[in-house]
């Protein structure tokens, strides 16, 4: 297997750059760059030279012997000055060495997976950790990276395998009479597994939203302050604000952080009667977006919160805007003033309280469709099992248990499906 190398600190100029090298040939690095070998796991100051003994840089070098490393292989880290030319010189030298090459996206993490350092859900958690933008996303991804989801899945699989081992023992000794309580034991454990799995599938929508963002759509007549509120939340002018009705034609999407919850805010076209074909399309999109949102903010600067054709089952919060101009209190609407920065913090708290109410009592969430489909396959197999008489068709029951165990196991340790592995690890940055 080739020895791979890449920047672990990005590709722009910086004060310090870290080049990571992983593989069997990494032990040749002192010879290749002409520096004195270092003690394991000790940061050492070394001068690096090219093949003609010209000084390249003065660097910090750290050697991590495998298998107790992030990849399970021998690793060198070279901390160089962040010059692009220094980095390129080192790359050129390593590229000319036999069995050395630049790492592919996610290849360091992929090797960690193949070497048993982490499983697939932990690898996905690591990628999500790198891409976290809110406190909630950080907490969720860290839990997955630390093995929270793996632990739950492995527990289910162990329970299924335990049932399978008992059943196969019965099949091997089929001449003997089945224990009288066997059906009851099987039924109880299968019911428990089905309950837990279904609960996790149900709560997966929350996990997906924590990962990808809760969707909030702003709806209202033209010029009630939708675009102004979007700009306030994003802390920049992402939406055009004018007194002319119909300024917003298409949906503007902005990512924001609501007390740790990732939120996708949608500014939409003002709802009104219009002869403009383009504006009508924008209004139709607005109503459709609201229908598929987690929260709808219905904005008005008057006592007019009725929107034709607004059909949503999600939470609707009526927001009375521009209260600096219209101080009339409306009992059914939350007052805000963007100009005076009044009521907005309370609005955010109201929304996040609703998100908290949606949170299931789970210690680990299924965050990807791949996880959900694996658990659903296991559920189907266990449901078939409940209809099988163990004393008549124990082989059928055993096959359903094998399918259930394999489906759960595939979530954490897919070995033979290359396209799935490529899809997972190609989403990483190159230095990971």
C-alpha cells in the first residue's frame, strides 16, 4: 500500500502549515529530507533539505509509530512555515519517491476505518464535526464521532446475534424438544428490539434537521418586513429592501444559528393579488416552501394575518412587525421592531423552545438516510420473524435474524460495497 501525504491545515498561506504523511514508507522521511531521526511522539526541531542538500525550511517534526495513531499506520507530521513554495518543494520531493503519492479526499480517515480505528458512523461523525457551525451540530457530531450511535447499533446487533446463536443451537439439535419458554423469550426480545428501532427511525427526522438545519419560512403581504428580518438574522444585506411591493420574487435562503440550532431561513415573495406572471410563480413557491417548513413565521404590520391558500400543519407564529410605528398590541401576535431591536430575542427563544419540544429522548440519532434504511431493513426482517413459528420453521426464523443482524452491521462496517465507501469518504477534505 502506498504511503500518502497531504496538507492537514488547508492550502492557503498561513503562519504554520502541517503536512501529514501516513504509511509504511513514512519511516524513510528522515533520509528523504536529510534530517536526524526523532524520538516517537516528541516534537523535534529539524532542518529540512532537498535532494541537492539545499535548505528548504526549519521545521517541527513529530513521529507517531503505528498502530496507535489516527490511521493505525506510522505517521509523520511536519510543521513548516506556511509558504506555498516550501510546501510545493516538499510535495515535489515526496512525489518523486517510490510508493509515495498525494492522498485522495478522506483517505486518511478511510485508512483509519480499514485499520479498525473507527467505524463508518464515527467517520461520518468526524466529517460532520469538521463542518459543524452551531453548538447543537457540534454536540451531535461529537457524540457520533465518540461512538454514541455505534454503541446503540452494536447493542442491537449483539441482541440479534444472541437470539440467532440460540436458534441455530436448537436447529443443530432438532431431535430435542424445544424449551417451553422459548417462544416467550424470543417474542419479548424481538418486541423490545422493534420498539427501540422504530423509536430511533421516528426520531431520525430530528437528527437530520440538527445536521442539515431546521427550515423556517417567512410569509406575509409585501413590505411587512420579511426581508428586513432576514437581513437582521444574517447580519448582512442578503435581501433587497425597498418600499416597492413585489421586490422579492424568488426564495432567498439564509443559514443562521438560533441558540445552537442550525436554521435555514427562507425569505419569500409577498402574498398578494398580482397580474405579474413572475410574481405569481414566486407566490406559489412561497406557499409551497411554507408547507414543507418546520416553522412558519406569519408577518404583518397590521392586524391582518390571513393568507389565502396557506395550508400548513407545522407551527405557525404570528409576528407583528414595525411596532415602532404601530404600537397597537395584538394578543395573538408576537411584537417586534427591527429598527429598535425589540422582541427579536424573545422570538428566537420562542422558536428554539419549540425545537426543544421536538427533541426525542434519544442518546444517539440516526442522521443519514443510509442509517435509516439499514434500520428499516432490520425492522422488516424482525417483523417477518414475529409471524414464524419457531417449532415449525426455525430455519426461516434464523434467516430473518441473519438479515436483521447484517442490516444493522452494515451501518457501522460496510466492507464490500465500494461505491458506498467512496460516497462517504469523498465528502472529506483531502487532508482528512
